[in-house]
């Protein structure tokens, strides 16, 4: 028996459910395939950095596949046509893959499954992407969870699957393939910018290296994860996104580290609980696909947002006059990554201070973030906008100055991204408009010139937001 394994967002050989079972069922005669799909690459929310990262990941995967005797078949085109054609060409009895849960990807998979069925090729799918599969946990009434805490409690009762071993043998089928595209050639064709920023190393080995770098910090994770001035998080979101590490493996590594070092237990529990937010938002999108376009709560679809391209631009460019917001947005622009606390602050600012539609911010994030992921991004934005499942209540509005003082107490994060403010001492950096003229002169800051004055007054904006939501609440 010969099987095609279709790699999608599971770009690894270790602990990969579909690949592992394909190798077992076909006794190693498995042809690995990856399809570059124009339908995905030309999505309006595509991001040049993410494409670069995937190309680097494919190069790493190609090498890994070769090291176990296989040859990665790379094709470009419509998935339904290509997967069926490759299965025919190599004489495969079946195609195996790991499930994806986004609405568009599920529709694509249905089309591929139909094409395979028409030609008599079996298609076998596995759950692999999350710690717990959508549908596996439900409320007592049998409904999907819409609140995180009971969701997490139910997930804890699901026995955690064991990690699967790395595959040791793949087939090198004689089938047409093409080299991994060069980003310099591909991105201009897609109308995407290459950018000059360095992107993280890609591939399974790089994901493992990121874990090894982070592991000693697990003991402090629960305390440090909210601090924007501390490198206290794992930066593994990009690996979970493209599957260069499996969530099962990661959770197992986290608990093993806590077993070895009991002081890391609290951090380990917090870390896996954060991973469950990723699961939670994927479940929400699976069960309530309307959230991709609309508010989870229908009443909030009638919120009347401001139309203000000037404010949107200032937010995107990090020129709002609120240092913590501007530092975070400049960091995003320069690196494609943003700290979770910073994501919450800038999202709250866009929606609750500028009164702009959360979808504008969501789209911008997808165009910039290396780890840009429909479910987690949508969940994060609807949480901040108070329109989502388990969202912040609308009257809880982040104060960007207090957030800055609490989570960047010495202003180190702001200084890194806004060198114009480097001369302002301590946490006073978070409200430069409160400095006296003498202090401003000593710090070499001219508000409105070297650094912007606030584009809105937080107190007034808060009042407008309360009124906006109150109008909808009736
Ligand atoms: C407005 C907004 C937009 C976001 N957009 C994305 C996105 O596009 N892609 C994405 O992966 N995450 C998104 N997040 C969640 C979170 O900010 C990132 O996962 C996290 O910052 C990644 O850094 P890390 O890997 O160092 O996190 P760590 O603190 O090391 O966390 C470990 C893992 O847990 C998961 N996780 C942690 N926090 C969250 C969370 N709040 N929601 C979902 N998963 C979480 C991630 O997979 C992360 O890699 C968003 C959050 C907000 C508030």
C-alpha cells in the first residue's frame, strides 16, 4: 500500500498524527506532498513575512524529509486538482492529512475529499492541530462552550494523548516537483512586501531551539508573561501556527520541565492554560463561523463606529501620542511580533479610544503578524472590543497610561521603540504631556514636534465609548 501525506500546517516529522499513521499503514511507503495554493496566497490578509517564514520552513522540511530517505513533492495550484493528480501519478491508495478548522480551509478540504472520492482514492483525516478537538468537549446541555473557564475545566478531563515518535522512513517517489520558491521572486508576484527585517529561524529544529531557550524561564512565566519589558514568553506561537511543533509535544515538554523543577509548576500550569486559549478560539470559530465577519454577539453588529482614516493611520504608524501604544505598533511593524499584553492594549485603544471598528485592527494585525492566525486573532480582537464570547465587559476600558506604568514600569519597552523619549525618566515616560516645560526640555522632547501630542483625550474617549455601547445595550 502507498499513501500520500499532504502537509499543510503540520510542517514537521515528529509527533505528526496523520504522517505517523500513514507510515505505519503503508510500512514507510509514504509520499510527502505540499501544495502552494494561490487561493490562500492571494488572500487580502496575507503577509509577506508569513510567506517568507513558510518558504524557510519548507526548505527545512525538505532537508528533514530527505534525511529519512524521502523526497518532498512540491506543487503549486488548486489543492483539489493537485492532490488528486499526485495521488494518481504515484499510484497512491490513500491520502492522509491532519484536520484544519477554519471555515475556508474546511471548504477546501471538502473539495479535495470529493475529488479523491471521484477517482476512488481513500482520504483519511486526523485530529492533530489542538490539544482538544472541536466537538470533543461540550456543556452539560450539549452546546459548545462560550466561556473560557468551564471550557478549560472540561478540557482537563480529556485524557491527554501521548506524543508520537518521529517518522524514520519516507518514500522517494518519482514524481514531478519544483524547488521551494525564493521569497524575492514570489512576493512581488503576490504584491507583498519582502521587508528588511530578519525573521525567526524556521523548521522543527528552530522550534525546538526556541523551546530550549525558553524552558529555564518557565518558573517565572506566571509573573513575567505580562511584562512588556521582560523577554518572558516563549515566542512559540509561530511554531504552533505552522505546526513546526505539535501542541501535544509542547504541553508534554512543559509538564516534564515542571516535574524536573517543582518551582516551575505554577508557570507550567499557566503556560498550558494560555495554550488552551488558542484551543478555545479555534473551537469558537469552528462552532460559530459567523465570527469571522461579524460580532459573536449579534446586538453588537449595530454599533456605530467612527470613520477616521487619519486616526487609523496614526495607530498603524505608532503616532498616537500614547507611548505604550506607539511602541507596540512600531515593534509590530519592525518585527512582525507583539507581546500579548501590548496586543490587548493597542486593540483596546483602537476600539475604545479611537472608536474604530475592531475589524480594521484585526485586518492590520493579519497583514503584519508572523503568527497571524484567524481564530486567535479574531478571538483577541473580539475580546478587546467586548463583542466576543468571553469578552472584557464594555465598561472595562484599558487606560494606556496605567497599563504602561504597570507592565513597563521603568519605560524600557517604550524607550526601545521610541528613542525620541529616551531622556524621560522612569514611568513618567507613559504620559509625556504631564511633564513640565523644564522636564521636557531636559529630556529633549518637544511635544507635537519630536513626539506627537495625544490624538485623543482618554477620558473623553472613554465617555464616547460608554455611550456607543450603551446605545446598543438599549
Ligand atoms: C488582539 C490580539 C490578537 C492576537 N492575535 C494572535 C494571532 O494572530 N496569532 C496567535 O497565535 N496569537 C494571537 N494572539 C494571542 C497572543 O497574543 C499570542 O499568541 C502570544 O502573544 C504569542 O507569543 P508567545 O508565543 O511568546 O506566547 P506565550 O506567552 O509563550 O504563550 C504560549 C502559547 O499560548 C498561546 N496563547 C497565549 N496567549 C494566547 C491568547 N491570548 N490567545 C490565544 N492563544 C494564546 C499561543 O499559542 C502561544 O504561543 C492575539 C492576542 C490579542 C489580544
